[in-house]
């Protein structure tokens, strides 16, 4: 129940989802044909990467992102903005008057969320 509430995912979506080994295999196949095999992943912290690696290990498959570097946007923006403590996404939104993200923790919504932060990186450069 906690995860369903946090992620706003209905049980029917969970039941219909592919098993993790299938998804990770598809991701690995997709990454293999991309023109820039060493591009880093990027996220708000490293928890998604840590959990993906742990879940892959639990089901006995390799983590297709294990060899890629990762950019922690939280650390980067906290540093660039000279903030005294690690920024939370909502704190950053308030500070920079960015729109809210009412559907956080959904993959597409979180990706769009991070896209709102990209101009802040460019402005700070």
C-alpha cells in the first residue's frame, strides 16, 4: 500500500507489468544500439541506480547501467547554487519559482521534472 500510494500506481498496472528480467533485458538491448554507449545516467540523487542494481541482483540478472557513470543533479545544483544543505526538489522549485510536480515518483513525470531543472544548470555555467 505504501508503494502504491507513493508511486500512484494501481494494482492492475503492477499486475500487468513485465517481470524485471524482461525489462532489464530490453533496456540492455536498447542501450547496445545507442550511438553513445558511455553517456551517463542522470537523476536526483543515486537511489534509483542503487535500487535498480539491488533489484537486478535479487532476481539474478545483470544491471545494464552498472558500467555507466551517473550524474547526481541534486549534488550538482546544491553546489552550483551554493545552498547550505542538500536541496529537495520542492525546495528548488520554491527557490526558482518552478511549477509543481503533483505526480512525482512516476518515471515520465520525474524525467519531466528533471527537465525543468536543466535551465538552472545552463544558467549557472
